[in-house]
C-alpha cells in the first residue's frame, strides 16, 4: 500500500529523466516544499490537504515549467548535460533548502493525523485515514498519469521524445513545449507526493529533501530509468523491503535504500524491468 | 604457408537474434577479402568480433598461430589486428597529432608505413579531430590503425563518404599495404571499390555466408541475386 | 612542451612555498589548511572526472574512510603517525578496490551509485554495532596526537606531490590515453590501451588522494563525528571548485579553490542558511554560464586564434 505512495514519489523524477536526461537532484526538495505548502495552507487557511493536492499540482507544475525554460535549454547544449545537470540541480536543491530553512526554521513538522477531516471516518475501521488517503490519492493520480502518458496526444508526444529526441523533433513534435510540460508535471507530482510525505516517512524538515531524493532514485533505478511502469514496480519493491528492514533489522534500515540501489545498479544497471542494454 | 587468419564457425547473438551465425573463412598474409551483403547481414558484427569489441558466443578465431576469440581489444591490437569504423571514432577533444600519438605510444609493432605521410595528414596535424569532416575523420581512424603496425587490417565502410578521386587514391593505398604483407578485410557497400581491391568476396546474409568467390560470379549466383543484388547490379 | 612543463612545475612550487610562508602573515591556520586540503581534493576529483569522465558524487566516502582508517590505526593498532597515514591510504584504496565494480556504470548511474556508496560507508561507520571500533555516532577523539603545524606541513607536502603528479599525468602518454579514453573507449582500446586497467589506476589514485586528505584532516582537527567527515558537501565542494576553475586543467582546481573557498570564508561564517543560499546560487550560475571553468575564458581566446591559422583547406 505504501508502495504506491513511493511509486508516486519516483514517478515525477523518472518522467523528467526519461524525457530530458536531466537528473533532478532537487526532486526531494520539491517534495519537501509540497509538504510545507500543505502544512502552511492547513495551518493558516484550514485548507484540507486533498484540496491542496490540486492547488499544489497546478502551482508547482507552473513553477517547474518556469525552471525548465530558465535552465534546461542552455544545459542541453552543453558538453556533458547529464553531469552538469547533477551539479546544477544540486545547486538548486541547496537554494531551496536554504530558503526553506529561512522560512520554516529547522524543526521538523509533523501533521495532525486527523486533518483529512471526518469525511473519511467511514473507513476508520479498516485503515487509519492518514494512511488510507495517500493510498487512494496515489492510486487515482497514478491512474491519471498512465491515462495521460499512454492515451492522450501530449502523452504520446512525451513518450516519443523519451524514445528519440531527434526523431521526435523530425516528426514535428515541439521538443520544448512537451519537455517543459513533462518537467512541469514531474515537479507537480513531486509536490503532490510531498503533501503525503509527512504521514508516510514521519516528520519533514527543510533538510529532508536530500534523503527523499535518494529514496526516489532508489525507486526509479529499481524499476528502471525512463520506464513509468517500472516506477510503480520499484515503489512496491521499495515499500515492502523498507517495511521488512524496519521490522527485522532496524539499526541498519537507514542504509538499506542505498544498499538496494547499489545492488540493483550493479546487478541490473537497466533496472529490474528494463530491457537489456544492447551495445550496438 | 597455411592460413594467417582462420575463422571457424563464429557466432554472435543479441538476445535471441543471431547477428553472425556460424561463419567460417580463412585468409592468407597480404590477401584482401571483401565482405559484402545487405544491411544487417552481420558484416560489421563480424568485424567487431574479430577486433575483440564483442566476445563471440561460439566458434574460434586463430590469428598468426594464436587463439584470439577471447582476447580483449587492446590485446588484439597489440598482436597486430586493427580496424576502422563505419561511423568514425576519433578522439574528438584531441588534435590529429595526439590521436595518432595515442596509438603510436601503445604500438607493439613498427608501422609498415608512416601513417602521417602515407595518408597525407601533414596539413591538419594541429587541428582538433572534432572539427574534421567525416572523410577526414575516417582517414584519421585509418591512420591510428596503421600507427599500431597491423598485420591484419579490418576496414569498415571506408569508401562511403569519399569522393571518386579520394576513393581511387584509397584503393591504391590499400593495395600498397597488401603488397607490404598486410592482410585486409574490406566491409563495403560500394561494390566498385571492393572490385578494384580484390577478386575474392564473401557474400553474407542473415549472419551466414551464402557465396564465396569473385564478384562477377557472385552477380550470377541465383541466391546472391535473390537476397542482395536484385538481379542486375555490378 | 618542455618549457611549459618547467613553468607549470615552478608555479606549483611557488604556490606551495606561498602556503609555507603564509602562516607568518595570516594567523588562521585552519582556513589555510582547509584551502590546501580542498586544492588536493579537487585535484583528486579532477584526475577522475577531468580525465576519465566519471563524476564521483560520493567522493567524501573515501575522505571519511581515510579519516577512520587513520584513527583506527592510531587508537587500536597504536601505529606512529606516518604509518597510520599510510594505513589510512591503504584502507581507502581497499575500499576503492571493493567499490571498483561501480566503474562498470556510466554517466549519471555512476554518480548516483557513488553517492549511495558513500552513504553506505557512512552508515556502517556510524552504526552503533561498531561502537567499539569506530566509536559509532559519538565520534573519534585522537587529541593526544594533536599537532596542527605538523599536519599542515604534511598537507602541503601532499599538495606538492599531487601537483607534480597531475603535471606528469597531463604531459605523459598515459594522460593522453586517459583523455582519449574519455572521448571513445572502444577506439582507444583498439589503439592498444588497456582501458580497464587505466580506469582502475585512476580510480585508486583518486581514492587514495581523498583518503590521504581525510587522514590528515582527522589528524589536524583530532576530534570529529562521522557526520562531519562524511558530509556529502565536502566532496561536492571539491567538484564545484574543480568545475569553477576548469576541469581537466592543471591549475583550474587550484584557482577554483582559492577564489571560491576565499569567497565562502568571507560570506560563510555567520549564518549557515545564507551561506547555503549563496553557494547554491553560485553553483547554478557556474553551470549556466561557465560550464568549462574560469580558465576556459583565457583558452577560448587562444583557441579561436589558433583555428584561424589552421583553417586552410586540406585534402
């Protein structure tokens, strides 16, 4: 169940990497911002986080597109875009962390677990709402994303760009328009996943971003980079193995995601569901 | 004197697809062999196996008395096999001189010819390889190969992208090398280029040899016509 | 060529001599030490990234391993300082050998995998089960060996050695083959270069440099927590300094360190957030506008000039 949430965490990052070959090291920081966004709107205006999900998706998607046009076109022209994007987004992540620290302080924020409101008490017997709601929202969002990616025209264009940038361009697809769209959606998804992060991973503070980024990487690498379906699988594997680790080997649980990530990178660099790398 | 290069039943698979499937042939010292066939017939894969870029999935390759089918590329280069590439693979950030120096520094044999003079590269020695045109880059690939003093040279689509005069001059050069005792395997689309170099060709299709002999007989062979030449080529 | 090498060696010597003399004029030895250390570290990154294209995002893993190898040799094995430093380097090299399968990865996969390994080393060292050996999260106290002056001069000696090493690598055919390897690993192998061995050598050299830095750093401060010697930003600083100066150049990392580390110390001390903000913004600007480093500004002028001279028709 938590696995689906992790799938949502990874999906945005994977979309961005798949389309642009840009490694968004600030992914976790957008998650963190999403969490704070929901927190602040709840504290100040009593906005239900489910509503925040919608608002944040739009706001962050626009923000993502802005970032795209600011950075990516220039980056792609450079000598080693993949490496430079790592450094660039590390810088962005530092900026976000610094600003967030100034705005929110260094204390972790955890949410009142009942803030999803009474409307969900119906389900209280089976699941606590703070776990149930992320599950339902993740499911709905993942379903929507798949509909978007596989069934709609912009989604097809985005997949075409993932396949081959040059050929997509040759077929009259506007790379910048759809790349920026994918980038925006990627950031938007990060923020939305962030809304639920406090419930699943515990408290969130401005420095949580880096850990969340690594977790996201572990997830998409498990699934295979650039493959959206793989991400869901990766999320599930990650969620289950984390739960097992925490139950049986709690003191080593903190390095578990890294170990998992390394093992998978070494055994199957293209991910569990990835097609074998062909050197031709 | 027996065969200098002896390729026995080599195969190379990508997933379930056999790019080369049980290919065998022999080559004498100083001999030129043309390797032709339609796209995807396994010519380049064959070259990649011979040069150690791919490990063969089956079969053996014997060169100059040594079994080489499990050797890594650098060792293959050291024992005297080198090659050019269909898509040039120069060191883009290095100058032409530095490109050749890399090969010279690791060469285990004395080059038969001075690659710079032989290929007339004097005028561009100081230029960055990345700024050269395709024909120049292919020539540079050949220069690097010659710098290691190869006894067997694998030439992959060298004529593509050269103009007629350049092709002719290249033909003369390769013939000269073969007179020096260098064996050469030429993978080529441009049949006139192959024709000018050698009488002996192997026609490949779907990873297998379907014909061996001279080019004229190849054009009369019904199987070759069916898969490749379309009936009226050459 | 020869003349250029002499010039480069002289500049390196002057640089190190300046650092020898500086403590007489400037009392903050820690800043000087750190500056020399970062020069060495970013040369280590330069060696790996600038010459082979592998980006060691978790470079700090080697640094921390060196610090701990050194401390363990002092505390548990009661080695003298010099032997302990060597032990630290050997220990780091061993870690490097264990991690060498990472070299099979390329591009972002390597960078992320490397980052993850540094976190794993950190996790192991800081784990409470190993409290008896590493001190766990409580940190390491080797203050009975505290000697800032000696450790400072040892660091300078290392700086000199590393500079000479880099100059040699850049001028040698080994260095040329590394650069060629970065451009095309297939055709460099066909030129007779043992790619796997060369890569391994550079990887281990780079690891050893970081390990040595970590060991001398441990000696210099003599009391530290795992979180301080495994702080990812140590490695990232080294990368940023190198990029800022100019990757693959001899003096880029030195210039990058002097300028950026200098700036950091002016702005950095008071509030960590502002420091982090400024440093983040700087990285962004750097990547956007100076992806080839400060030194590329000078080179660009020269290269353009050269091209005009050489662009006569050929063939």
